[in-house]
């Protein structure tokens, strides 16, 4: 009887795992899609079916962001909040003409051509990302991502789940 129950549990787990959304371009079963908004800014949307956990959907979105960062020639990326942005002509009397990370009023912001975007922790389903090449002086875990490491780590997690 115990063997029968154990085999039923294992069959159920394998069936549910097989039904979850794999990492793929978005289709009928879910997946990820990325849209380039500018040279170094893009939006990633990730989704899954009812058998795909939030953690997997989150990892798929990060992996897509890492892939898009590398294809844009960038090594690092951050999620930015495009709902709360501000335009700044200059900081400390200098016009900002290049992209950079800065502290502004105690918040980490991504600056690009005079526009400041708040750096945020990525959400589960839809995020706007900015990528850049220079490694920031202060790495903040969970906010600044190394594209190469994200792809390596997410690929390892996906292999163990399959």
C-alpha cells in the first residue's frame, strides 16, 4: 500500500512538473518576451501557466534581461521604475550626457541623458531594465545584476528542475 501511495505521489509530481512553462519565447503556454525601448533600455514580460511558480517566472524574466543586456553589448543591468522618473538638467552644475548610477535624495537612480529613473527590485511579471558596461563601485545585492552570472545561475536552476 505504501509503495502504491508513493508511486502515485511521484507520478503526480512528475506530471505537474512536465506541465509547467519552460524557458521559452512567449506563446500559448507562457514564456518571456523582450522589447527594446532604446539602445540600453528594454522591457521584459514573463508569464507562466497555473503549474509555473512565481519563482520560475521571476527567473525567466531575469534571464531574458541578461540575454538582452549582453546582446546590447552590456555587462550589467538594473530594473528601473519608469512610473516615477524625473528630469534633471544637471547635478553639481554639470549636464549629464552619459548613463550612470547615482544617489539622489537617498535613492539609487539610473541617469541617462538628463533623466533619472529609480532603481528598483525587479517585479515578478513585467519590468523595465537599463543596462550598462562599467561595474558600479558599490554593488547592491538584488538591485544590480551581472548578466553573465544571471544566465549561468538561472540555467543551472532550470537544469535541476527538469
